[in-house]
C-alpha cells in the first residue's frame, strides 16, 4: 500500500483506514461509474475533489488494449503527473491525499483528493464570454503566453495530457496583468515519457487548437503561441517544426468537423 497525506488529512484520518474513509465521503457527484467515482466535498468549509478507483477488471483492460488504448487503472497517472508538473513549475491542482493498494492491476484500489480551485472559470467559459465581450489585445496576449508556457513546460517535462482542451485550464484570479493565475487540471489520463513521442505532442497540440477554434484568434495570435511554445524565434520555429504545425492544423480541423457532426461544439 502507498499513501500520501497532507497535514490536514493526516489529522483527519489518524488511526483510521483511509480507504474506508474515502468510501464514506459524500458530496456533489460529477461522475459515477462502476469502477470510478468523482465528486466534490467540503471539510470545514474548504472544497475538495475526490476521484476514487476500484478494480476495472481484466475484461476492461483487455478491451482497451485490443482498441490500442492505454487503460486507466487508477489514480497513479494523476498523482505522478501532478508531481512531475509541480517539479517543472507548472501550476496545477494541489494534492491533499492519495493512496493505492493491491498488486493485481485488475483489482487495484486507489484514490486521489485535490484541493478545489475556487472561485474559478475555465478558459472555455471565458472564451464564450469573449464572443460578446472581447478581451483587449494586451489581455489576449497574456492568456496566449500563459497557455503556451504551460504547454511548453509540460511537454519539456515529458508529460502529455491526452485530454488537452481549454476547458481544462482554470483561471482562479484575473486581477491585473501581473496576477494571472492559470492552472491545468484533469490529469487522470496523463502519461509521462523520458522523451516525448511526436504523436503524443501532436495529439495534445491538435486537441488544444481544436478546442480554441471558436475563440476570436487572429493569425498573429496563433503565431505568437507557436513562438512562445517553441522558445525560439518564430522563423526558426516555423522552419524546424513545419511538419508538426501542418499536422496540428490538419488534425484539429478533423476534430472540429467531427464535433460539428455530433453537435458538441458550443
């Protein structure tokens, strides 16, 4: 068994079975599946999010592998990604508690508790507001730089998100140009690589671009993102990574057309 508890949860669960305590937690349920539960709860007025995982079973593992998908077995992906991003200086969720037990991957139990980022607004919701209340040029540049810097640091640390959409960026403060507080969330599918494969970098960047299709971005805005993400002069970035950005545009358009067909684009 592995267990990580911050001081508050050490006191709260002292001399108790953390897994039994997790099963007793009640709150606003966001997702309830046979093997996974996600909910928000409060302790002494402070908000937290819980993701608890039960064994997914060998059938689910085999099904994912046959579909060439990596199965999510528990909270380890999110825990490891949070620790890696913190090490890389990327603002993300604060982990309050995490635990796992069991060696059998099909029956392993695990959980992770993170502090709620409140009050906050996602970049997706902010972008919807921009349709009627456009940001200033200075504000827009600030957000582009912040997203590009998070993306650059994440990939440099070998982390790829796998659900990399603007809805997973939370703005917890927007008071002044120097106080932009943007955090990256929902890391339960994240992978960590010693050397980031091209296909995973492409997937993240295309997903991000697709999710921002309806944001009022100019060509200059997009080039600014490329320069900030690449960390080199724009001309060099466009020459060095021409194939990458061409594939990003193509894949993002394909994702957007698919979303339009399914009616999931707001």
